[in-house]
C-alpha cells in the first residue's frame, strides 16, 4: 500500500475512531487474529513503518 492510499483511507474516519487490522496467514488464507496494537516505528527514517503486534502462539499452527 502506498502512503497516499493509507492517508486517503484514514481520512474517511473520525480522529477518535480506532483502527483494527485482521491478520491472515498468506499461504492458506486462514484467519489468525484481530489487533488494534499498531505503533509507528521510527528506527528506519527512510521508510515509515507501522508495527502490528500479534501473539506468536497464534502462528504455531502454521509451522
């Protein structure tokens, strides 16, 4: 997703709305989790990065 697309998408919502992301395993397309634990990572100044925290145990079934 391009940064402009994300900005346009987020502008559709009120500033107090919460963003929720559903996580899917890419090979099987199985639903893993839903999370609102999203942070901005500033370690790499070249690329804006959103970090999504998901419990590691949720992926054990796909190993």
